[in-house]
C-alpha cells in the first residue's frame, strides 16, 4: 500500500515532466521562427512549470528509491545485479536533464538562440529517456530475462543487456511514453480550452491549445496501436494477467471480448458484460479461433485479484478510447475552415476529457502491478518473499503519504504563483485586452 500510494503520486509528477519540456521546445521553436511574442510568453511559462515538476519529481523519486531498499530488501538483493543497469542509466538521464534545464532556465540572453533551443531539446529527450529506463526495469519484472537459476534459486550467468531487452520492454515503453504525451497534452489542452470558452479569441490560449494538441493528439491516436502490441505481449508471456484483465475464467477457442461487467470468483463468470464473439482471440492472437487460457487453468493461489485488474483495464481502455475519438474529431475540424479554437462544442469536450489521460495512467499501472500478483518477479519471486519483515510499517506509510500530499499542495501553490498569476495583458483579435 505504501509503494502504491508513492507511485500514484510520483507518476503524475513524472509524466508531466516528460511532456511539458516537449511543449516548451515546440513553443520556443515557434518563437524563433515567427518572433511572435505570444510564443515567447508561453515558452517561459512552460519552462517555469517544467522546473517546478522537475524539482518535485526529484524529491518524490528520491523517496521511491529509499522505499525500494527499505520495503523490498530481498528483491533488491536478488534483482539488483540484473536490473541495476537501467537504474544507473536513469541516473545519467536525470543528471543530464538537470544540467540542461539549468542552462535553459538561466541561459536566456546568455547563450545563442539555437544553443538555447538545443538545451530545451535535450531536456525533453532526457526526460523521456528517464521514463524509458525505469519502465524497462519494470518490464523485466513482468518478463524476466538475462540470467540462469541455480538449483537453490540463485541467479548466475547474468547478462544485463539481455535483461533490458526483455520481451515486455518495447511494448511497455511505447505504451507508457505515448500515455505521458497523450495525458499531459490533453490535460493542458483542456485547461486552455476552458479559458477560451470564457475569453474567445485570446491568442495566447489559442497558441497553447494548438501546441498541446500537437503533443497530445498524435499520441492519443497511436495509443490504441501501442495498447494492442502490449496486450499481445501479455497474452503470450502472462496468460493469467490477460485472463484477469478480460474476466476470462474458462479456457476456450474463439474467446469473446468483454466490455464492462463484474468478475464473480464464486460463480466463475463475468456478470453484466457485453460480449463481442471471438473478439479477445482476434485481438490477443490475431486469430479469431485462437485458444485463450482462462483463470481456471491456474492454481487459485496464482490468480491475480481479478476484480481490480478487470475494472482497471476497462477504465483504462474506456478513457483511451474517448480521448482518441475527441482528438479525431479535432483533427477533422482543423482541416475545415472553422478551426478547433472556435468550435465551442469541441472546447467543451476537451475540458471534459482533460483528466481522463491521468486516470488512464493510474488504471494502467494497477493492471500492470496488480495483474502480476502474486509475483514481484513473474514466475521467479513472490511478493510475500520480497517484502521486508519489519513491523510497524503504518508509521512510515503515514509520514510518506503526508510528504506526498504536501508535495501536491506545493505544486499547486507554485503553479498559481509562478505560472498563472502573473500573466500580462494580451491583445485579443478583437482588440480588447484580457488577463488569464
């Protein structure tokens, strides 16, 4: 529970830190190309937001690093030599981001414009690289590779490169990075869409909305493809997780795809679901008659908590689908003479879906982590064998939860003070001044 609470907070800070630098970079590139002061104002505000989330993310990430050692000592002792490399590389990416973020924040009018723009690009790339290395380590926990086991269960012949290139690494990395861009891009788009509903024609918020959609829109459209790749990997490497995701109790050929429903472990069926015949077999194996293993084929002690996994998966897919549909509508409208920022119905839709990406990310991590249970390393080490035997964990859990709540409050206060409250007057298309 302590690890879950910590990750739920940290992942929000992390994904904002991945996507915001890219929007900052695009905005500065637009400023250098057009010399439109709106883009310069937008760039500096996103730079402040990037700095805030980088600092807070560094604190929350440090707490997580301590938790790995304190809460999971057996896991770290056993797995450290195998997956230490991606964590080390993440450290290099973190320090690279810190160095170039410092150059970016303090380099205005001190370094050439293209060098300053390059520093912003490095911040964006290194932020994404940090996510790549951390998710690679998590993917290894789902599909462990790069070692051999002795008779007494000790790892030998360790190959860190093979561990990093495990079967789940690419699908999970692709799914997570796209999720970060889609979630944050559309969340930012929703914020500026809300202001445009109140102040139509504001050029600052029109520019911000356009860039946010450029970052979040393509990612949201590509996410179903990435999800399909990830799901097929799960079907091959973690069949019990797939069965829990879909509420599939019986092994059957031509298994149906279920939408909604509630898995009932007593009756061994998923009640109230809409079933698409042969849909699961087709999506999981690209064969409508493929055999899908059900939970009944696995010992009960190896079943994931099917209710949590199934509902979380349904929430993730529903959020992603709605986001993709709204982005598709925005793309169609942008091809017409009347653009996105003038369509009030679309602006309302962007406001409504703005939190869905972050909800989907949380639900997706529930699927990834809870769906692997009872294993911390799939098929190798159980969670109960990896956790610390130390009693009284309610005390550090309470303290750390308080720290994360405090960090959340700090983020909100700093964003209001540094990014939102000092917006200068801008000239609307109609000539009137407006304040954000």
